[in-house]
C-alpha cells in the first residue's frame, strides 16, 4: 500500500488507516476483530486510531496487537477516564494516558490527541479558552519531553471552532470527522486550509459517514426516511444515478474521493471484518479518481453545500432515528 507523509511529524502512514471505534464490542466477537486488525497490517495498513471513549476498542487492540513485531503507528486520545473526567486536573490527565498505555500494552504513544477540544460541553479542556491553554497543554508538553508520546494531535468534528485551535500552531496532527466526504464538504472551508498552513498531518475520519455512504439505500431514499430533506434526497438520487453511470461501487468511490486530495495523509476505515478490510484496501489501491469524475462529484456536492437544519449528524439509514443533531 502507498504511504503519505503525516505532515511535519516525519512519519509515513498508509493511505488507508484502521479506525478503532468498530474494532470493539460494537464490531463483533474478539476473534473477528483480531483477524481484521492482523489482516490490515498484512496488507500494509500501518496506522491505527483508537480512544478510551470507543467502548472497549483500546482493550481489543491491546490484545490483538500483542506480540506483533511489524512497525505500526498508534494514535489514541485523552479523556473518558477516570469517571468523572476532569480536564483541568493534572492527575486525571495523567491517569488517562497511563491507563491507555497499560491497556494497549505499550511504553509510548505515537500520537496522543485531545479528544473533541472543539465540542462545547464535551470536556472543559481550556482554563484559558481565549488562548486554548490550560493544564492539558502542560501535561502534553511534559509527556512529549519524556518520550511517552511522540506527537500531539487534535480529534474533532466542528468546522468553525477547530480551525481556531489549529491556528495556535501547537499541534502536529488533526483528525477531522464527519465533515469531508462525497456529499459533506464543510471541512474544505476552514479546517483543511488551516491544517495545511500549519503543516499538520490530516487524518479523515468517517469518510463513509458511518454507513450513510457505505452502501446504497435506494428504497429508503426514494420512499422512506422522512427525516431526509428534499434537497438531500435529490442529491442522493443524483449520486446513485452517477454511480450507475460510471460503475464504481459507492464505498470505493467514497474512499478514493477522500484520497484524491493530496493534502490528506490518510483516511480511517471502520472495517468490522477481514473481508471488509480486504475490500477497502482493494478500493484504495485503485488510486485517486480521475479529474472528470471529481468534477461531477463537486457538482453533486454543491447541491447541498451545508447541512439542512434538522438533518441528524449521521444519517440513520436502516436504524432508529434519535432526532436532529444526533448520530
């Protein structure tokens, strides 16, 4: 698999990376998860992302990767433990890291990210919100000096708050999720330009919108999904017609689109099984999309340049709808 530079870190990462959310109890039995993880490494995937908040993902990965000698890059996040987690308390911050090291069976973390520093109400990360400063930055600097962590990152979802944090120039990597895919392009406005300006590694999370772009939902799009706005419905139908025209499967198109952007270092796949890993690797290895296809996709994306007001954060095709603004 081809690799790309992870910004200014000096690390080369595989274009396809393994997202840890679905390498957990949400993804199935441990042996299935372990098989998926090991197969990904066999096929050249060398970047693995997880977090304490991803159910038991760290535990599953710690067991699955135990004894693996092939080099890989591991990213995890601050937050989630102890409960309640206090982002203003040095001991809480250190405990979060120490537990990640213990569970992951590691003596260091390649990239430690502040988890959702851009999401109001998630954690009170900043003692000085005007300058994005507080105990967390002191702890990260200390851990980096000690070699416990190699690089510092941000893992966020917003498109207007996150760029302000990026612009401080203190971070090496950004993981931005749910806002850069075939139909959702909000990250192009400020997140990606800010990260490029700072020379950061750019990791794209949820390129398939947690399933909404992983496969077709023709019946729901045409005749159901009352929560789907008329503009988004028309956009989906246009995308499906285009897929029929060019003959590229939806999931493959989504992965290749993200990696057609040369500023993207890698994109995460939430593969639940060995077979899904193999399919996603095969898709990525076909390379970036041709310019004419990208132009048509830009036109389709422009049909809905911003999320409709009541659109749920992740379009819940095939599952219960919990209300606007929720996944």
